[in-house]
């Protein structure tokens, strides 16, 4: 029962983590070129406002991607957004709205800027930005915690990323997410995505280059992100997306092939084994202690009850033959005088070792 409850608590916490990670857009980073500015009385800010409003109204598209332009010549505002492939249209629209407002504040009077959130990317420029694979600027982010065995982790992560890149470039929206087991207790989750306006070959190049930068930015870390204008990748040791693709499968070895050696032991595995063992110990110990207390209490209650009954029966059996305490046999001297008529000889019954014995001449009430 304890293990059942622990499993449900764990599942509930994971659901909370997933829902909280996608419930609100979270700012990651932004770039302003600071090379091309616009003036307040020019046509560009008005064109940019119209373009950003159009992005927001089209953020309900099922593919999570849209680009549009407003204006002419140097005052033309081109803009694009890309929502993460696993979020709903409502969350996508909310992220695009937040990003649109935020980029205007962070890059005031700039004719070119880009901003990343955990759920979407938004970019605008007065130059053409459609259907071109762009690799810069690049943003790195990583988990502050290290893995126990970087070598084995990197090998497994590289295999996962390679599988997801192949899956993404073969999909209609250039998006893929999936996971792979590192150990019995550790899973690596990954996500890759390109803007759908670039070609399949450009998407593969973009994602492959992002993955190749993992050793530079996130080597030995439990999680990492590489964001670019045309593609992005992310990996974690916890589920951070809402839709998962099937994990990569390893090819079956030949019949006579020697099986690969088991992965080296790591402190992470030992730690997690310890946690599982603690849960098992708790689940066994608590019911045992409760059962022991229950048995002890029951025995005490039964023995106490039996002793009370026995004592009560003994009192009833001695009720007619009760021996009075010493204090009950003591009398005042005046009482004895009255009872023997002042020790009258006629009332004397005899004498013994303790003295003379008289009869009591008082009438019984």
C-alpha cells in the first residue's frame, strides 16, 4: 500500500512539473542588433506594430509557425514566430503575445531583434528573414548539476540526438521529441525543432551543428539548451515536454556477436538505488511497527481485562468470609466498660494467655 501511494505521489509531482513548465512562458534570452535604429516618427514602428499584431492573431495555427510583413523598402517590418511543437494553440498564442510586448520593451528603437522563451521564439527585422537558415546568434543554457558518468551519458545523448534529428527532418513540422534510458533509474529526454520555412537539408545542418555544440556548452551537465534563429535543441533528465516520440531502438546484434559490456557504475545510480531501497524499507518497516503496536496493545488490553475479572471474582468469593483489618478490631475503653458492666465477675467467661475474656452484654441493634 505504501509503495502504491509513493508511486501515485511521484506521478502527481511529475504531472505538476510538466504542467507548470508549459503553463506560463518563461523568458530565456534576447538579442538586439544595435546596428539599425528607427526614429519615432518613421513608418517602421507603425509597420512593426501591425506585423506583431498579425503574428498574435495567427498564433492559433496548428503548426505553431507563421511569418508576415508590413510596409515597403527600408521601413518594411518582417516578423516570424515559432512555437514549440508540443504546446497547444492557446499556450502558443499566449507566448507570442508576451514575446511581442517584451521584445518592444527590451529592444526599443531597434530594427532587428530576436527573443526566446521556453515555449516560443519571435524574431523581426527590416531585412528579409524568411526561408533562410541562420545560425547566429546562438544562446546556450545548461543545468547546474553534473552527471555521474559523463562518458556514458554523452554516448547515450549523442545517439538520442541523432535519432531525433533524423525524425525531425522527416516530419512535416520539423519537430521531434523522445527519450532513452541511460540506466534503470535515469532517462534522458530530448527535443529538436526547426522553423518550417527552411529546407529539409538546412534543417539537418542546423540541428546537427546545434548538437555538436553540446560538449562546448553543456558537457557533463544533466540538461542543456542551444537556441538559434532557425533551430533549437534541448535535453534534460526529467520530462519537460507534453508529447513524446518513440524512443530510439538499438539494432539487434548478430547471433554470434558478443553482447556489449554493461555501462560502468555511477554515483547517480547508487544514489537512486539508495532512494528506492529507502522507500522499500519504509514501506516494510511502518506496517511492521504498526502491526507490533496493535498486537501489543491488544495483548495488554486482554490481560488487563482478564486481571480485573479475576480480581472481581475473588472479591465476590470472599464477601461472606471477609477478614477485617486490625484497625476495625480496636475499641475505646469506655465502650469496653459499658459492654462488660465495668468488668463484672458475672460477665467473665474465662482467662487465657492474652488476659481475661468477658462477654458483651449490650443489646444488638
